[in-house]
């Protein structure tokens, strides 16, 4: 059977299939119509904006959440009044805008006795200052006064009266090569390190820590007893050796733990 003639083929529409049936449409899905927000959505958005604006005004613009009082805790030598004067918290300032970091910096700068301080907002009207003071572990004698040194080797205060149970520190290193090698600050830190590693009873009985060089540190205890500690190295081993030595020779007056594996005691 003869196929379609040229005229018949030309008569087909481009959209017809081979058998003359219409091809499926290639048009995409109908375009969606843009829908404007409904009245309910506009009301919700407006309410959110009003709440945000009200919250911002309450925090920054109203008289409700402003600083009215400052409280201080943790002081021992310092008084709350000294701390609060140095803190200079801006009264009547919105509580949210108080610069707590700046307050902490002022306290550290003006009151070196403060080791750390937490500045906290106490809603709705307060600022709290939680202070931790430095503790003296050694004392420098300077004329009729005493310079307090803490466990980090920081000289933080000068006082008229020596605190109880805090040993004096003597740096007798003017002619020592250790002074040129290590410096006075390093030797001070090493003396503090020795003080911190003493056994509890020995620490309580220590009256003076003397540093003549890095390798020659001695202790003067109550009842005219002395301890040659040597260098600040092997502190734990020296503390154990000294404890054992004092138990073995309770009436001795001189103890040498500079070589902790070979401690010695003498005198009575």
C-alpha cells in the first residue's frame, strides 16, 4: 500500500503525531498568582514590631530597669565602700547598657589587692560585685612597713603591720651570680614556689625564707630551727624527706634536704 503523498504529509500540523493525532502540549504549569499577606498576618507582624519596640524602650529608655544600688561580697581586708568607690558604677544608667568589663578593669587597676572580680547584673535595679582578694604568702620588709606577695609572686599591697603566720622573705643575692642569671623577679617567684611546697606543719612554723642564690634557699623555723632547702627543684621530694626527717629526729635543730635522697639532721 502506497504511503501518504507529499501533499498529505504537508497538510499535517507540526503538533500532529505520525498517525495524525495531536501531540501532547509542551506548555508549563499555569503561572501562580502572587498572594498578598492577609489581614491576620499583617496584624501578627504589627504586634511583633510593637513588642520589640516596647522591649527596647523598656530596657534603654524607661525608668524601670535602671541601676539604683551596688552590692559587694567577698571582701576581707578591703571594705565594700572602697570597692564600690573604685568601681564607679554609673547610677541611674540603664542596667542593660552598663559596661561590666570596664568596671572590672577599673577595680583591678585601682585596687591591686583584688585578684578577681565578677560584675553581674542583678535585675531589675542592681549591680553585684563578687570580689576575691589576693592572699599574702610572703612579706618584704621595707623600713617600718611590709610589702605583701601573693602565690603568683605579685607584690600587691604595702601594709603597716605584718599579717600573722606570713613569713618574711629575704633576697640576699646582691653579690650572687644568680641575680644576673635569673633576676630578682624570678628568684622571688622561686621563693614563693618553695613556700607553697612546704609541708603544712613546717609552713605554719616558718618565720623567714632566705634566698642567697637559685641553688641556696634556707628556712628559719620557730624554736631556732633551720632548714637548708637548696634549689626550688624537686620540691615534693624535699617536702617528703623533711617530714620523715623531723619525725625521725624530733629534737634536731638543723635539717638539710637539698639532696632529698640523702637528707641529714643535726643539733639538739
